[in-house]
C-alpha cells in the first residue's frame, strides 16, 4: 500500500516547478514524480529539505506516516539493506 502524501498539493500551492524543486532538494525531477505518485518516499534529509522549501512540516507532506518506523520498512527509503 502506497502512503498518502500531500506533495502534489504543496507544490501546486508553492508555484514552483518540479524541476526547480528537484535541483534545490538535490535529486532528479523523476524522483519528485515518484514521490508524488507514492512509488518512493524521500529519505529524511531530502524530506527535510522538501518541507523547508515548501514551507511546511514533514508531517504535512505525509500525514499518515509514522516517521520513526517508516524508515525501517523495506523499500521505504533509498537505503540498501545491509543483510
């Protein structure tokens, strides 16, 4: 199940283009599209940058996500499993 997010709405309200946001956050525009679609969840560093850029809290971008446990879910972030 893909986590619900408000990224698309926040980007729309900001008036910024996805390409510019990607440059500021340090990722590719395709990553922003994947975050919006729910295919991927940004790592904590990118999520902090994204929330700061969009002038909101991380929780505002992913209201249903528990940030403490979400990064332990397999595939929930861009970190390889060391097992």
